[in-house]
C-alpha cells in the first residue's frame, strides 16, 4: 500500500494548531504554578478547547467536501431536487458546542432532508450521543442535579436539569426491546453446563415516593379520601398500618442460576448457635439478570421474568424454582403464568418471612430481650424445615390457648398461625432442602435495595413517572452488565428512527 502524506490529511486545521501551540507556550511559562495538580488541571481544561476546535475543523473539512446529489427521495414519496449548502445546526459535545454545516435537500411543501446528518448519525436534539450516554450513566448513579454537575465538570458543557432528565428518558427508550429481541439466552449468560444448574426466579415490590400526578389512581383516590376525612389519628406520624399515600409500588424481578446443594434442616437452623463456624459454604448465584418497573404493573414484570427464564431454558430441561414473599396477589400472578405456559415451577416462600412471623409469635410468650425466645423460635423453625408446618401452627395455637392469652396479647400467635396455614402449599422446605433448592430470597431483597432504595429513596426525592421508570430500567441494565451492549443497540435504533425512516425504500427495514 503506498504511503500517505500526513500533511494532506491534517491540512485545514489552523485553529487547532494555534490553540495547541498556545497551550504548550503557556505550559512552559515560568510564571505559571509548578504544582503537579495545578498543571494537571490546567492541561485538562485548556486541552478541552483544543479538542473542540479539532472536532469543529473536522466538521468544516467534511462539509467542504460534501458532494451534491442530483436528488434525494423521502419516505413521504416526495423527491427533493433543490439543494442548498451551508445549512447549519449546533451540536453540544463533550468538548463544547460546535456548528455542523451540511447540504439541505428541499421541495415545496415538504420538510428538508439532510443526508449528511444520517452519515454523521446526529441526534434529533442538540446534545450528542456521547453527552447523552454520560448523562444517563451519571443519573443512574446519583440525583439528576448531581448528574448535571458531573456532566458539566467532565465536559465543560452545561445541561439544564430538565434537559438531563429528557436525555436519560431517551436513553432508556429501547431497554424492553433490547431484552426481548436483541439479547439472546446465551448473551444473557445461560452459561455452559447450565442444564445441571437450577433456574431460580424471584419477584418482589417496593414503594417509590412519587409526585401526586404520578400516583396510581387507587392510591390517589385513597389519599384524597384521607385528606377529606381530616387525616389519621396523629398529626406528626403515621398510625400502625396507616399508609402515607405518597408511594407507587415498583416491582423487581430476578432470574439467576444456582448449583443445587442438598442439605438437612440442621444445617440451616442450629439451636443455641451450635457449630456455626462449621457451616458449609453456600453456592453463589450466577448469571444474574434483573428487571424492574414502576410504570408497569406486577403482572407485566412477572411475565417478563418468565419470558426471560424461557429464553434461558427454552427446552425446559432445568429445574425451575421461584422464591416469593407470600403476597396473595403475587402468588396468583405466578400461577397465572405457569398455567398459561404449561410450566412446572416449584414455588417457595422466603424462609426469612416465616421466621419473622415466628418471632412475632414468640413475644406473646416471652418478655422483650428474653434469651429464651431464641431457642423457642429455633425449635419451631427446625420443625417447619422438617415439613411439619401444620403441626407447628397447631402447637402455637394450643400453647396460646393453654396460656389463656387475651385477644390482644395473642395477636402475634394468631398472625403466625394464620400465615402458616394459608401458605402451607408453599412451605415444602423438607423437599427443597433434600433437592438442594434455595429457600431464602436474598437475591431479590438485595436487588430491591440496590435498584430502588439506594437511588430512588434518596432524601427529598419525589419522582415523576417517566424519570423514575427510566432510571430504574437503566440501573437494572447496568447491574446486569449489559449497558455497553444496550448502548450499541440503542444507537442503532435511534439511527433507524431519526434518519433511516426518512428516506424512500427504507420503510420495510424500519419495520
């Protein structure tokens, strides 16, 4: 291949050269601070303008060489034969704002077409894809105000808070389609040898504080009724069981792989703390995938969880286990999915929830902080793990009757007994332990904390629905390790929406 002349390639960048030489001259100026940190900051700030000029002059060089086409046909059926040069638009980039000039193709009564915009893959708005990506990553990490500040600090480009929110919302627009159409089971991490691994599904919900206009209709009506009646019994706090009427429930779903590890009940519950240090290491969840939504209802999210699980195991060769917290509505939705798909899924209630009910019952018989409560709870928990939840419920009821507890005093026992009897079909821990299935929903609990509490529950946050949904979905994509793959897919989809569909003979491709 013949050698090229670098002077020909770099011709036409005078402003860049001048700015760079000025930077070098100021860098060696004896009057400037000699501190390394100050020099580093100086170079970073001044070099940004050099980079902006480099991009600006590259765009100018490209515009000067743009070839005029005889005609350009739009998808509206109009052929544009009139061409005008030097149509300019501004573009905010990570180096600063530049001006893009290109040829406009025009026809009377039709909108202009700019083929150069498609070639450059320019966005519809003023902010470049790179700025949009940076804003999305920062907004998923911290508040919108912090994201705005971080973008300005990193690029020198100011974006308003409203603009930052809009950039984040546009970035998240293709996440559902990405997981439905673009991310195959292998890309989602089904892993080699996955047929020997359990496929574990889980779902849970957590409230997000919303602005009044973003609440679900039933929540908004309940809040209005409460306000009309003068509110609750207290002015400074909520009464027991009272809801603030400020939250909208977000649903989080998870799918992951887990090696089966058969074990006995005594390896889970060891009364009096015997041999705790000798507990075997539990297998770790792998190939974890999360999804979440505050806009969609629980039915939609749980369906997405089952969709993803089926993409992972289309032949249904793996053992499916689903861990839940026991909410009746959630269980109904799970059975609805199983029936519709003709699936066999082993549904278990998180054993930690059962323990909470047992501790609630314990305080009906023991004084607060009485050390005797722990072995009492441990003994009943061990019996439940051995598959005798019905006998435990009967024993609790008999003990409360024998103690002649008042209705108020035995409330914790009655709750535990009612819970155990109502959830009995989902308390088959003896079978689960023998088969090596998980019985605790730590993965989904951690996902709720990470996806929602750590970001959505920051002090003073009140969310609008589009912003909350975008941030929640972006956090899930980032947690899945899929953000870079998603970003590539999103940019392709943006190009299709913004540019490809404007030209003739591309409608079939866009579909």
